[in-house]
C-alpha cells in the first residue's frame, strides 16, 4: 500500500525567525492520523533565518537525525561538541539518558534549510552520543547512498534503531528499482525536483510517501530530483 502525503497537507508553522513544515504531530501541533510511522515520529522541514536558532534544550531517549539541504547549521551540546553542519552533512544524536543541545543558523546573511527527523530508540537509556559526516553529491548520483544505518554498513553514521536511510540525486531521465522485505516500511521524501513512482505516481518537492507491504519500488524522474528514502520497521 502506498499513501501519498502532498506537501500542502503538512502542518505549517511560521514565525519571524523560522518556517517549519511538519509531517507528523509535533509537541503542541496535532496532525490527524500522523502520530508516527513505524519508529519515525517526527519529520520536520525547517528554514531558520540568518543569525537565529533554538536555545539550549533537553532531550532523552530519542534518535535525532539532521540533514542540511542549504546553508550552514551551528551546533553545541552538553557533551562538549561544538561545530557546524554544512550542506550535505548528516548528524545523529542519540539522546539516551539525557542530552542538552542548541542549533542555530551559522550565517549572518543567509537562511539555513534542513530536515530533522526523530526516531524512537531501539534500546532506551543508553549513554548519549553524537556523530556526523558529510556526503558528496557525486557519491549519490543516480543511486541510493546509505548515510544512516542501524546495521553497521560501511561509511554510514550509526543509529540506535533498525533503519537504513538513503540519499539520492537523480539526473533527468534516470531511474532505479529498490527491493526490500515487504514486512518492513518505506518512507520517501522529495527534497528537490520531481519524482515518478512505479511509472504512475507523480511527486513534487515536499511530497512524501508512506509505503507498506510493497516488495519493489521503482523511482524515476524526467526532470531531475533529490530525495530521501528510509527503510524502517
């Protein structure tokens, strides 16, 4: 079963310093029938204005994944980590028994655009930890590049959950077929461009799919696209 969630159906939050599009119920915002999809409980598409950001705040027993689309995101946490995540960078926080962190736009004159995902942990109350890496566009050209994994895949950022998260950048006219265990779920999000699924389902920027009980997924594009695909339970 393939459920299409158009970009316009996301819950929009707009303030002076931030614009957010929420795909799942989040804190004080409730989206009907969108509490979680498997272990994925938040998928936020955020833009923070220059020089602005989130103040220090706590988390526990969450796996937090951040992917920067454009701009530079600054970061600090209570473990002593202090740095930046540039466009193409992926960061994972395992909040475990508790961590505090802040995130902010590192630039004084440009927006930062990023995706932030929250997953339930596979094992609770672990020691908090942090990891990040950058992935070049050429390494994901016309292929699904694994960047986050709970399965010890070489070159990926590790996560405390049974997921594989892929990034892909497709040139116009390219396609790929993804096969997996139909007992698992797939979540697909269009970052840029337009995507055609199974030759009959057209998606645009900000659209997403929630997929159950499908063994095979054909992903193509006529005009070029960037996307994220998550294989999860």
